């Protein structure tokens, strides 16, 4: 699957639950943050770190701060 399919799935799920505006806002903020901190994305994409360690970084940095759907989307 590609990112477009995942993104569409996230949107449909959020819409079904009436969360689309909140999820969209969180995604916009994250996109801005990632644009300002490209090294963070490089870290998450690096295969020098085990996958579980990259997932732990996301949990540490975003757990409880963003909706679980958005966090799971980032983990994909």
C-alpha cells in the first residue's frame, strides 16, 4: 500500500467518527513541524535504528498528545 491509500483510510475513519476536522488540524501541525525539522523525519526513516526503537520514539514524542489514529498513521 502507498501513503495515499493510508491517508484515505485515515480520513474515512475520522469522517465516520466525526473527527475529520480535529485529525486534519493535527496532521497540518505535524506537517509543519516535520518541515521545520527534516532531521526528525530522517531519523524515523533510518534503518540504522531498529523499527521498535523508531516506534518508541513516536510513542515518547507524541503519545497522549495527538489522537491515537494519527499516531498509528505515523507509525505506518
